[in-house]
C-alpha cells in the first residue's frame, strides 16, 4: 500500500489521520450497499507532512512556501499513476480534506479550499499544493483557534475525485437543521452543479420529508429540480447512510441519469442531542438550566451532583439536565397547572409546551385523570406571615452547613465519598423542607396577587416591583451591597487602587500588605470571600472555579464601585429603596380606599404587602445554602484529587470533574482510573459547549421555540418579559464574563443570564436585559430590590444588541428599542 496515494475504496472512516475527514467519509460511503460515489483517490497526510516539513510559522508566509516548492517527484509520480488508472483526460474536483474536518464536534465546512473542473496531471498537482496551502488561510486558522484545535496537530490530505455533470444537485440533511427534528429530512436542490448552492449563490428548491411523505416544499422556479418521487428516493438513501454512520448526516448529492451520486457526507454538528429514553414513545423535556439561569454545558461531576440533589429525576443531554414532563402534560389537570406555573417563570417555555399540547397524537391519551403529582406553585400556600419563620429557617440552614464542614474535616478516600453521598440526604431535607418551600411560594404568590389585583383596581402594572425593594434577609442583594463596603475600605488608599488595576494573577492578596493601606484592603476582601467566596458564574456546577479560587474575578466590580460610588453608598441605597417601598405602599393603600369597597381592598392588599415583604428575601437563601454546601464538598474533593495525582492514579486534579459521583466512589475504592473515558468526556464537553440548549425538547430531537403573544409594540422592538418596572435609556454593555465588567453610571447590562454571582454588578447599572429568565429568577428579584428597570427572556439579545449601542429599555411593558 502506498504511503502517499490511496484509492477511495482503500480507506474507511477510521483513517481520518491518514486521509482527513472528507476522505475518510467518502471511503466509508463506498462501502455502503447501493450508494454511488464518483471514483477518486486521496493524497495522504504523509505527503503533506513531507512537503511542509518542520515549518513552525503559520499564515501567508508558509502558504507561499508550500505553493512555491512544488511536489516531490516520487509523490507526483504516484498521483499521476493513480490518475491514469481512472481517466487522465476527465475533469476532477481537487478537494481539501483536513484531519480536523467533518468531525462529530466541528464540521470545518468551507474552511479550506477545493477546486472544480481541474483537467490534466500538471493542473491537478498544482491544485493539490493549493489545497495544502489553504490549511493556513486566515479563516482556517481562526476557525481552529475558536474550536480549540492545535495547529501543529492538524494535517491536510487531498481528495481527487472525478467530476460528474448532473442534471440537479444539492444537499440532504437527514435531520431538520432548523428545528433539529430527527424525523424530518430537508432536501435542498438546484439545477446543475451544487457548488453555487453550498456557496449561497442561488436560491434552491426546498423539500421537507417526514414518514416517507413530502410534507412541505418551496420551489425557486415553476419547474422543480427534483420530482417528489426523486426526493423520497434520495431521503431513503440518506436514511441508509445515517444508519451506517449512526448519527444524522449532511450529505452533498448529484443526480446523473436518474441515479444519485453522493460526493460528501458529514455529521450535522449543530444538533442538540436527544436524551436517552427507556422506550420508543414520544417524550417532552423541559430545560432545567433555563429555570436555574445557567444554560452552559456542565461537566459530568457537576451534572451528577446536581441531579442527585434534585427532588425529581433528571435526564442528561448535551451536558445539560432536563425534566421529562410527558405524563404531566398528558393529564388535562396536570398540564394546566404545569403550563401556568412555568409560564410565570418563563413565558417562552409555557408557550412552547402549549404548542406540544395542541399537536394531534403526540402526547399519550389522558388516563382517568386520577392522582397527579402536585405542581409546585399551583396551589395557594397557607403559611402564617411571621418573620420568625424566616429567621429560624436561616438559622437551621447555617447550623446544618456548620455541621457538615466540621464532619467532613479529615475524611479521605472511600470514607470521604461515602460521607458526601450520605450527606446529600441532609442537604435535600433542608432544600425541600415543606416549610421552606411554603415560605418561598408565599412571597411569589403574594407578588402575583398584588400585580394582578392592583392592575385591575388601579391600572398599575407590576406594582409589586417597587413594593419589594429593600426587603429583609435577601442574601443576594446583601452580597452586592457588601461589596460596596469593600470598595469603601479600599478607596482611601490610592496605591492599593493602582495596584489592583494591574493585577493579573490570583496571588495578589498575599502582596497587598506591603502597600500603604494594603492590610486593610486585604482584610476587607478576605472577609468578603469568607462569606461569599463560594459563589461564581454557573455556581450550580460544582466544577466551576469559585471566587475564593479566583479572587481576581471580583476586582472589576470592586474597581467600578470605587470609581462610581461615594462612601457609605451601601446603607444609603438600602435606606432609599426602603423609603420608596414604604411610600409606594402608602400611595397604593390611599388609592384603594378611595374606590368602592375600598376598605376591604386596602385591608387585603396591606396583608399581601406584609406577606410579600416577609418572605420575598428568603427566596434567595436556599441556593446560598446549597452553594455553601457544594463548596464544602468541592474543597474536600480537590484535596482528595491531589492525593490521587500524587499516587499516580490521576494525571490532573481536575480529571475528577469528568467522572460522576458514583464513578468517583469506585475510583477511590480501586485506585484505578479509566483514562480513555476521561479523555473522551473532555472532548465531549468541548463539543457540548458549542451547543445552544433548547427550552423545550422532544424525543424527535425537535427544539420547540415559544413566542410572546403581544401587539402594539414599537416597530423593531425586541420583546421580553417585564420583571421590574421603569423606563431607562442608556449605553448597552454586552457582558458575558464578569472579568469584562467595566461599567459607567447609566449603563444597561445586557447578558445571556444572571445567577447570584452577577448581583454585585447591579448596584452600578441603570437597567438589565437577559436572554433567559422569569419573574422570580435571581436577576429579576435583585433588579426589583434595587429598583432597576429590567426585562428578561429576550432571545439572542447579546447578538442583536451591540456593545456600546444606545437603547431604550421599558421594564414595565417588556420591550427595548435600539436607538443607534
């Protein structure tokens, strides 16, 4: 077998390292019965490596070098010989086939060059060199860097394939590329060669096929490029290819003399995975991450621990957790409660579920509608409005966390893992304590009652927003205000401020005492970390680095507070919010008493105001309790990981993040790690990070998108859910990482989602826009607490709004306008 040239029939999908992704897939296609592939051969990566040699630079210089030096004579002879075995006078496609191309996690489509209608050995050799050189174009380099591929580890093969001249050509997606539905295939077709289609130069005919039937089609001209019968035949062929490769495929095809020839097949890399199910019935899944304001991919240890903490079973897909709500939706009573509660939290989820309910035949038929699992929030709570309930619940939580920290001390190996698994029972007991749950729901239900009735009686929208400013026991808003106190401790010391502006490493706390005022600054930051250092972005994932692990994360927020606020601002802001809430209450009650039956209305409203102010702050505490407990586990687990590294069981302490908790239990018992499993999960996590999780997903793989049902909004407005009243105009700051949080007074924060770790920023902004969220999610609660206009659930906000753009945010009616 030649080192430098292999026929397509000589390779298969296992030889990506030899012939690249495209070549390997084409070779595999030749092995599928009934699939026609135009003949051709591959110039292997050995030839590329021999020509490129030890070149270290990338970019224009190496491209010119590769094209100038030509192909060594012995390699050129092998290419010419392979060409003569086919038809030396025919036209050929000379196509790049990189080893990082057409992979399950990244397609690299169009990142390297390919050439059509190349005739003659001399021209083919010249274009092989050009394909090699295209590995180093700016777009290919940028794509590899974005997807984390090492330039030195990516090599280039070249496919030389005899061209066919079709009547029609195009692309077949064996799963719908828009909705991700695995049962719907999409065919795009145009007359002649398909190159113009894949390059976006022509508008194709488009066909949707489900269950061997064309269910929709759009024609570019009166005459279709394919008949319906040909479309169905092509889709059947595509299903055979999909079954062979074991996942949905993006297939390029040509129609020649009524026969389909396949010229490329690669996995569709943008599809969100479907959760595994124990049966073949239809299922509906709701995203947990959208409820928790954390839609990023999670590593296996984070998924495992969060799943073991949850009150009901979760299923995993794409590094995220989902809840199967099929049976609840199948019950008329259950579905009404579920959709009602979720619509309050996230209207887009509620609307998507309603879409599923209205589909004929998708859900199982309703049973006798007997006992249904209660839906949290569906029934009114009866808890007494007593502030001591909240203080006692918090005291119990603090005592539980103190006990866990004491009892985990010194434990190692199996004893440590067994302790954590057993302690999860105590953790769940507190998190799902009926009294704790009732306290949370009491605040939420009173807020809903106030908004509904005060709109009806006084015409005021979202009146509860102002009434819940500066409530007691809100640990998340206290966290933001206490960072203002840290700024107060640092502000008088200019040398410390200057030092912190240039800090890049997390060892800065140890260097602070050498500066005038540095010890005071260090003490203030350390005290803050002692209380809140277990928090971070995406904090429900135990594998995420905490503030105490990376204290530099806090510095942009501290420096913004120093620049933006006067000393004593924390107490002033709390007092101001309290005065506004009290004033709003007085005005509301006075307005009600002037109405018919006003005394009764005012009395009930006053009761609901007392209730909402008693319990709303507590809504933030259980997560604070949970993240504290997770931090205790994590510190102990990392110490155990260090021991395993020293014992040569693991190669890196963070390898434990790619194991589930039960797998970690087994590892510490056996001291044997499955390094291949860890390596594969690291690769899977990288691919999961590139996926966007849907709010609602079906077992067909379809991502169901909801929509807002509202009219009479300004033209071009972006729509969201209003969660905190008021209108503000200002500069949009699109921030996806707290480390980039350089804010000025009057800025409007635009981000994907906010969990409690973002709340210290809220003291410095004028408004809030997020892509994910609901009425009672953290960002909404803290925005109301601080009196910030806010809307959440604005889809693609971070893409549609430019950083620095002026926008007008209407937090009362739930929309924003782009002004510049």
